[in-house]
C-alpha cells in the first residue's frame, strides 16, 4: 500500500507504549491541554478515501500502542510520542502534536511509499496534516490527510484515525 501496510504504518504519527498512569486528553478553561499516557492508535486504512491510487488499495486497519507526554512549559502545549514502534526510515523519527485550542495537530513533509501494481515501491514526495480531536469519553478521533505531489501515487489520501487509552 502507499503509506501503510499490515507490517506497520508509514508513521506520520509514530505513537508509543508504557507508563502505568493514564490521563485522558483534555483541555482546561484556559485552553491548556494534556495528552499523556499509553494510547492504542488505529489507522483506519480500510476507510481511506481520496484521489490517489493509494486510496483505492485494499488494506486492514493498523493499531499500535504509543506513550504520549505533554509539555506546556514553553507557553504552548506539545504532546510528544516518548515510546512506541520504531518508525520506518522514510518518516520522521520524532513525533509531536501541537495543541490549537481544540485539537492536536501535526504537519510534515516526507516520502510516501507508493506500492505499484507490479509489486515495486517508489517513494513519492508527500505532505501530511494529522489532527486528533479529544472526545468526551477520553478517546481522540481525527484524520491523517496526505497530499502526494509526485509519482504514480500523486493525489490525496484521507485516513480516519483514532486513539483510545491503553
């Protein structure tokens, strides 16, 4: 698949595991937010859509466990992945999300691994925007939206994502 496989996602969100105390993602009245603890993050690749050929390729949802830690000491809240699966070589090795006042967001440029019909893979320039919106039950839902700007997989791919406390 272009971007994700059953062996693991091309992590635009390398999310991770550990830590006994779980704190649900929340925002206080002053818009300070925390996303701390272990979460099972699912890429719902079976529900993807878009204009890229990668959006039409059949896949099975992928779930991995990640540990997040939020730091608001700089005046803005950033939730970083501090433990989890090792990302593939063609994506960022360090992942963090910024709090916008209503959601966690992350953007990045990277190389989408485009699976061609003959089984070969090309690495096409891509830009992704990921958002996670805290839900009343403590889970998060959002979208991993990618624009692939070059190559055979050129076009868009939108993948629903979710995170629940592990």
